[in-house]
C-alpha cells in the first residue's frame, strides 16, 4: 500500500512542477513583452550613452549636440602669424 501511495505523491509532484513551470514561463513572457513594448533596455542604454558620446566627441559630460559648442575647436582664437621680435 505504501508503494501505491508513493507513486500518487510522485505524480502529484510532477503535475505541480509542470503547473509552476507553466506559470513562470507565462510571467517571463509577459515581462519580456512589456520590456519590449516600453523599450526599457533602450532607455537604459541610450540615456547614459548620450552623455558618454558627448564626452568622447567634445570632452564634456553632455549630449553631443549640446556640448558641441564647448569643444576647443569652437573657441575663437586670436592667432598672430607675425610673431614677436627676439629683441
């Protein structure tokens, strides 16, 4: 009798595991579709990347379009081609 009882418990455990697996799979699919729809990963990557891109291009922690005017090439320089005398 204990052997039949053990087999029934094993079958119940398998059924419960399959139900848990189905629920977890459904939750995972729902979360992944929500992340895709709301573009969560795109925001996580593109937001900080804008500031990093500005630092790489212009040397300022700001988006490239906003920090372009702070790049040294955009400063007005007064250059004298004549130079100074040695005396």
